[in-house]
C-alpha cells in the first residue's frame, strides 16, 4: 500500500519528464505533502512560497496565464480556508487551470492538531463554480486522477489522504469524470444501498464484507467525483432503494450525504437516507484508530450503522 500523497509526488514527477508546463508551488510543507519528490527531480520548476498560502494561489494563477499548468501543494485546510478568497477570485472565477493538491485532508492528519484537520473541504469546494472536486479511494485511483487532472483545462481540487489504506481497485481501473463506480451489486434486490467516497470507501468495503457474510445483501457504490456528478448514472444505482446510507470521512453537512440527498429528492425517491460521517462539531486530534472509532468511521462502527438500518445491529 502507498499513501496518496506519495503517489502524487511520484506521478507528478514522472509526468513532468514529458510535460514542461507542469510546475509546483509549495507552502513550506514539501516533505509532508511529498512535493519534495518533484522538487528534487525538477528544481527549476519548483517554487517554495513559504507559509503564505494566499500568495501561492496568486503565483500559480500568474503562471497559468503564461501557459504553465501549476499544482498547489499544501495541507487541505490551508487551501480551502486560509486561501479561499484567492481560490475563489483568481482560480474559480477565471477557470484557471490551477490544481489544488490538498494533502492531509479529513480526520486523520498524523495527530498534527484539530486546527489542521479539514473535514469541511468537500462542502466548501463543491460550492465554487467551475471547480472539479475529486476524492480518490486508494493509490490506484489517486494516480488515475492525477494523470487526468494534469490534462484538464480548468480548476481541480484533489483530496489526498495522509496515510495509506487497503486497495480498492486493481491496475486495470480507469477513472471517468463524474461516473459512480459500482463495487458490489448486492443481488437483484439489495436490502440497502451504501454510497461512499474517498479513503472511507476502503473501510466501507471491509464493513460490508462482514455484513454480507451474515447473509444480508448490500449494494455498494463509490463516488470518486463529488463535482461534477453524473446524476443519472448514480440514480440507476439508487432507483428502487428503500434505504440509502452515505459514508464519508467528512462533515455530514454539505458533503457526500447532501450530494446524494439532492439526487434522491430531485427524483422524488421515497428512500430513507442515513448519513454516516462527522457530526456538525469540531473533532479532536489523536491516533488514527482512536479517532475512527470515536467518530464512528472504523470498519466495525460503519458495519454497526448499516446493521442499524437493516434492523439487526449486532452488539459489539
């Protein structure tokens, strides 16, 4: 297993060998975001802006007007909050081909403090017009998204986790913008349909495996693109469902759950929706396993929530 931030550093370094438009603007976090890999290989196309995220966005925008394809490298929380005005005005409004490589997103940030957690980023970025918002499940999907984003002519927000997770996809995976990915059909009439995104999909795969081993049928859909979304394609997986559960390492306000809710409501679905994610409150810092358990995102806790919906929760 390979961390998504390492995949980003390695893949971008490789792409830059044949594409001299690629540059990286870093916010003094290169050894954490793994932009250091790119910096060592292509020092002439690496800009160290220091702890000045607003200036980073301005630098990247300026470079984009000269034909470069810049990537911003920092923790997600700094790109989506500290530099939001610049992202909004210079990148979103102008449709500039600037890519935001947002590392250390979600709940798990190596115990660097709750000030560095970014559990609202999907809701913030999906609200910006012209912004493509991507949340890869594992290293394979992360690499596929990076390669796609390198050629995309517009703004991209790429959500990258700090730590590696179990693989979801094999080497034959092909990323398609906006398309949901059916991971488990759950038979002709699944009892519940689960939709997940980002690295939480890997944990959800394991949770559903434990449930289906008990004889229940669960459909599992992974949503790699938060925006834009092929709503008709997602609806094909949701149509007829009586219960839908969304699972995300993100606030339940404005994230995946609300994306799915809008699709259900827009088609007058009678399905009951259960959103599994972080409550509308600040989280705390700590070890990964502790945080996943405390905030209901561990394999066992996700399985419990799905069993609740099925009406047969098994006591832990």
